[in-house]
C-alpha cells in the first residue's frame, strides 16, 4: 500500500553558512586549517598552532573560572540580567556549595595575582584575548610568531600553564 499525501522533502545537508561566512572563517584560520575552530580568538590560536592543546585547556580553564566567579562577560540580552544574578558568586547556597565557591575563588585569586605580578601590560593583553575575546593586532601579519604582542601573550600562556601544573589548586 502506497503512502498517501505529499512526498517528503529530502533532508537538507548540514548548513555551513553563506559563501561569505565560509570565506571569512577560512581567512581567520587559514586555508590549511579547520574552519570550525574560528568561533573564538583562543580557538584561532589553537587552529594556527600558536598555542598547544595544554595551553588552550589552561586558557579555557581560566575563562571558565573567571565566568564562574564574575559572571558572563558578554550578556546576550537585558532580560538575562533581570532574570538571573550574574555578578559575583551567588548568595543563598548550601555550606558545601559556598565552601566550594570560596575555594575556587581563593585559588583563582592566587593564580590571577601570580599572572598580574609578572607584567601588568602583558596580563592586560592576555586578559583581553582570553576573557573579552578581543582579536589581537598580530593576526594581520603573515609571520605572527615574531610579533612582540604575540610573544607577550605566549609568555603569559606558558606561565599560566606552568602555574596550573605546579600548583595544588582546588579545581
């Protein structure tokens, strides 16, 4: 017995975006790299092999802890501000949760102080890339590794990775 009614449309293939969007993603990461790694500046660094996998994980951990303690950096809408509390550690938690929050905040503060004591300018540049997702100026150049801003970012990432591997942190 045949099915009645209108025949089904074939399912569309995965949408990779408009040709302009695909070209922009390829321009960000380069033609030899994965265009899906162009969602954030840290992913672009990883895609171009400017930072290693461990360094990428360290930076993502820093970003996670920063947003856990201080809330989202980029709020999607004003309604989210009204409905949720996103500034600082939330109140009215159980003793176990507040102890965990205090331990995470303590360890993050130690790590943050350690990074800011190395060089305040390098730390600010590092924080702009990792937390605020600001595209660095050295992406304009063909040879990135010689740029002094890249070297200062890399120095901070290496120090963050070293600090995370040597310190006994709660997270």
